[in-house]
C-alpha cells in the first residue's frame, strides 16, 4: 500500500488526472464507501484533502469513523459533472490510517479553511479524526484522451 506521494511517483499520470478529478470544483469532493458491521456497504459523501505527501480527510465521529476503525478498507470514487465529460472518474481503494500528528492536523486545517474560503472552523470540528488514505488500487476512466492518458479504463495496483 502506498501513500499519495509514493503513488504519484509510481504513476504520475494517474495521480495528476485523479487529483484533478477529485479537485475539479476547487475543493476535494468524492464518495467514500466502507463496510458496515453486518457486511453491507455504506457510502458517504466526503471532502478529501490532497497534499504532495498524502490524501487525507477529517472524519466526524459516528458511522463514518466507526466503520473505518472496525475495518480500515475503503473505496473512494469521484466522477465529473456536468457533461460532456460526465463519465470521467477516478476510483481508489486501500486502507486508511488514523493520523494524530498535531502539525499535520494544523496544516490540513489551514488547507481546508483556505479551500472553503473560511476564517475559522465550526463547533465539533476538533472532535474530527484525521485519516490518511493508503492506496492499493486506482482506476481512472476517461471519455476521451486527457493529460496523456487514453480514453477508456486505466488500472493500476500496488
């Protein structure tokens, strides 16, 4: 399993296109899938934060975090909208790791506030947990050639 930085070094083309899809609207937007206790899938909207070092998110207490603490596997999906490129997508899978480093949290908080053009966090934000997405597999789907990747499906796994 690789960090975003390691993935970017291994497949800069997929990281460039995938990161562009995640940040298509100026802030990270995606859906994250986890597995509930009973084995059923669960999907949550999420705002990932992409840095040169890693792919992170702040996760609120509750099902979003409980699922990951019980089973660290995830799938992250982001698709373009609106047409004409509405079928371009990136899909990442792997495992998450909780990150408790105060300096990382401070840097990610500053990035989150800047991306959302906000001055301060909101009540309950301090209770959110920072996670890092480790990457085991990436699928990029394109409707036409983009940034050196061909139209169709490009799959990579560690």
